C-alpha cells in the first residue's frame, strides 16, 4: 500500500499554501520528495493507499496527566466525557483556552499510570484537514513528527532542524518526564542532556546513561556540528516523515476521529503493506515464497505420478481386452466393449446372464414376501419392472436387502418395483 506523507505548514491554509510531501511505496523507502499546493499533491499510486499528515514538533505541546480511574482511552472511546476530563486537567497547564485546543491521548497506555497527551490548535488542524479533503486528498491519519517513548538507541536523541537563521533542537527519549522537548540550538542543550537533566535513557552496564544520538537536517548540519562540537548524522525530512508515519500515534481523535470501520480497514491495509513490502519481513516473504514453490512442485509431481498410474491401469485394461478378444481392433471404452463381447459369447453358447429375464424373475420370486405376486411384468435387457405389488415399508426394506444380496439393485417407483443389475444402474 503506497502512502503520501505530508507536513502541515505552521500557518493557516490559503491559496498559496504548499505542503512538503514524501511519497513511498512500502513505508520504508521514499520514491519522491517535493512540495506542492494541496490540489497538485500526488495521489497514492496503489489501491488502498493512504494520506498521512505530520504535525511538526513546534506545533505540538506534550502534557503528562493521570486520568480518573475507569475512564477508557482506547480507539473508539474518545467520548465527550474524556474530553471534559482533559480540559479540566490541562486548564492550568496551557496558555490558550482549553476549549480551543485539540487533544490526542497516548495510544494503548499501560495500566493506570500517567498518559501522554498531545495538544495543538484545533482550528488550525481542522482547517488543514478540510483544505486537503477539498483538494481530494483525504487524510487517513495525523501523526506527530516526534513522539514520546523509547528510542532506538535507548537514550536521548537530538535532532537539529530548521534553517541557519532559525535553527532549533528537538530532544526525545524514553524518560517518564522527557517526552518531546524543543529548544534553541545552543551548546547548553547538549550539556543539559549529558548531565541527565533531559535524558531519560536507561543506564548501561556501567551505570551511566547511553550517549545521546545527534542528527541534523542537511540545511543545519554544519551549524549543529559547530554548535554542539561533534559530528552529527544527516536526517532528512523524508526520513522523519517515514519514521513518523510508522509510529503508533494518531492525533485524529474526538471530533476528528475516523469511524471504527475505517480504522480497522486502515490497520489491515497497513499490516498487509508491511508484510508485503517492509524490509524486516523480507526473510518471511522469501520463506513463504519457497514454501509455496515447494508445495506447487510437490503437487505437480504427485499429479504426474497419479496420471502415470492411471495411464498404466488403462493400458492394462486395454491390453486385457485385445488379448482376450483379438477381433476387437479399436478400443474406445474397454469395460463396455468387454461386457459386450462376453454377452455375445454367452449368447453363442446358449447360456444366460444376470441381465436376462429368467435370472431376474428367479431373483425377484425368491425375494418377494409370501403371497405377493405382481399383476404385470415389463422387461428390457438388464431391467425388470413388476407392477401391482402392494407392500408395507418393512416388507419393501426386506425385499431390497435380499435383492441387493443377490446382486441386483431395486427401488419402489409409482406402485411398482424396478429391478436392475448392479452393472446397469
């Protein structure tokens, strides 16, 4: 499933607003990165593709609160009651009126402990989503550029962003109080992290927190190296967009939330896309392909053996026919032709077969209950119909069993008994 990932500009949308976007086919590798107005943004290239909007670190604030016991927070549970609870808890922590802010609760919080809440301007976010939907780019998910939680390094991670004239530093980590911190790009920021004032990383085997990981956008990489006094790894906007889109967060909650069915379909599509395209599933895909190929080869080999066995049996039957009856030159249906030749032999020898009238009458007479005689008899080769038999169900069942033991098939039919040889059903 392809994905269009775009960054929401900090200003309200307008006719000249452009969106920086990244287009990916598998969620891990960018195939295009550019910026364009909403109406000119590319569409996901595969069926089931989605549009993901990224909210920059500067547009979000992170608050850690403890919700009232018993208040559900999972998908589909963002109720007005939860919204009112958040407004009451955050009223004294935010500068703007809480009613004008949008809240998003941490996905799948653990236990009854504190949860992270992302806060941003509600009108700004709603207008961008409406502008994109009007341009035919309906947003499926809204994700933060950086989110609280464990990092790959296990410690704090610093990312220098912006321009040389307006550079800033985003600090993330897994500490309970760290969350996502945005600060000016100054030497003091790295000092605070190294002293542990901002680092929430777990200590290593020597009791010291792991060293912070430094990254920077290409535009501010040189400035970050001079300011922080060490080399930094390049981290482009496309890489940040891909990392954000793979996260668990979805800021589209409460009045901006998608329906439960849409969330389920999106989750299924994301899972299928990861299985089909994600690098970490490459070994599993190869294993599945090898397993399928082995099954196909095995089934073909088994089918070939069965065809060979069937052909050998058919050849044996044809050979038996031509050896027993040399006058048969063309074999079309060996069993039928053999039966026909045997009937001709019996006819020539003056003997009777089970298909003739006398054996069928004898078998019927021996099987009929005492005192039961037919009022009419109809015969064709291999089939005898006895009319006028009036029998109860028990007598009919016993009659059919005796005839079957004698090698005949029989069934009641329209007040008569139809008798056939087993070779002529």
